[in-house]
């Protein structure tokens, strides 16, 4: 009965016989709610930590992806510039080849001209020697021709042809 009178006054005894203002059921529910709130706050804190970690990992990955993207763009630009460089170098080499071909043709024509001039001069020397040759000086003439051929070895073939012709003339 004393419990009922105190209950009407809003006072209650707990299991440790301490006076309380709240009903034991409400106090128990409040304690449970407090524990649940603490668990909820702990879970929210853990969620924030995980979310922050996830954001940090995502930022790190996005930075790495961005760096690789920049490297790829740089490599692509380098390849393009190297390709253009090669094309320019190829054009330069083709122009150089054209110049060298023209020079080769010019030198070939000059060589043929000099070769003809040399053959004409050698023929003139032989004719001159043959016309001025005194009988019995054939040996001297042949020695001179041999000396000329030693100076100009490529005339050996021409000499053999000329000797045949000069022998027929004599």
C-alpha cells in the first residue's frame, strides 16, 4: 500500500530500493532506448569512418586514373609528333635522294665525256706517233703506249683494239 501511495505521488523504488521519479518500466525502457541510441550513434560513426575511407580510396584512385590519363595523352601526342617527324625526315631523305640522283647522272655524263676525250687524245697520240714514226722505231712507240697504259690502266682494252687497227694500217 505504501508503494501505491508513493506511486500516486510519482515516486518509485527500484531494485536497489532507491527512490526514483520514473516508473521502473519507463526507466527500463529509457535505459534500453539509451543503449539503442548509443549503438545507433556507434554505427553512424562507423558508417562515417567507412564512408570517409571509401571517399579517400576513391580520391586516390581518381588521382591515379587522372595521372595515367595524362600519361596516355602525353604518349599519344609524342607518337603523333614522332610520326610527323618521321614524315618530315622521309621527305628530306627523298629530296636528298633526288639531288644525289641528279648529281650521279651529271657525274656519269661528265665521266663519259672525259672518257671519250681521253680516248680521243690517246688515239691522237698514237696517230701522231705512227705518222712521225721512223722505220725501226716501232719499239719506242710501243713502249710509250705501254707507259701511257700504265698511267691509265683502264685503256688496256682500248690499246689492244688500236694496235690491231694500227697493225692493219702499217
